[in-house]
C-alpha cells in the first residue's frame, strides 16, 4: 500500500505551473484519438518521478495512460467511468485503488499506483514488459500468462491494448529497471 509519505517526492509544483503543456492531439488509425493537453507539468513530473522510483519505463506509463483514459479530463476527474467501473487517469478499479492506497481521481496518485502495479507485474513476470502491460489490462493472475504462446491466448481486448501501448512507445524494448 502506498503511504502519504511515498507521495512526498511527487509534490505538485507551485501554483501557476498547472497550465496544460502545449501538446498536439494525436490520431492514428490503430491508436484512435487522444489529446496530450492534460499532461500538465506536474503530471509530466509525476510520470518521471514514479517511473524512476519504481524502475518502470516512463513511456510505458504514459502509453498505458493514453490507452486507459485517452487523457480525457472527464475520465481523469472521475466524471466518467469505464463500463467495468474503472476510474481516473490510469483507470483503477475501486478494489485495486484501495489495495494500492490511492485516490484514482488524483492523477498523481493514480500514476504512482500504476507504477507500483507495473513494478509488481514486472517482478512477477521476470521483467517481461509485454506480459506486464497485458496484465495491466487483463489482470496479473490470468492462466494465459503461463503458456509459451500466452499472447495468442489473451482476450481480443487485451491483444489490442498491448498493440496500442507497444505502438505508443515505438515498439522499442522498454528500458530496464534503472535502480539496478
């Protein structure tokens, strides 16, 4: 569980710095449409700090956020939930948010929770980013992850999810844990 003291290194910048960064709306046939306008300096700093703290590739976290919420302000604020009931920037289910001790409608806490979840998945799957990313969508305890051809046995939604994040990060191998 994440404690309040764990968030100290993710402190929000002073007032005035929460203006949205000037970023374009992005669209591609396979990725859909999303806007990076919601990535304010404090959110950008949180992605970097959470990635560094948990040894997770920052671009993977941003790619997951793009797929989960499309950086839609209504989704981030919790005014709109997924059909399954997930909420916030990183689309936490209420039980998972409670497990990680985060408020999913606080974007910074949501990012920290997602980094912690990814670290747990990376540890479980021996550093395999593809399995960790897929588990963010499908859950860490799916029996499919035990099969040699696990990626062919996933639900269609998870296969599309994995392809989106891989395309978002440029299909490069995510960085290894920088803490090592």
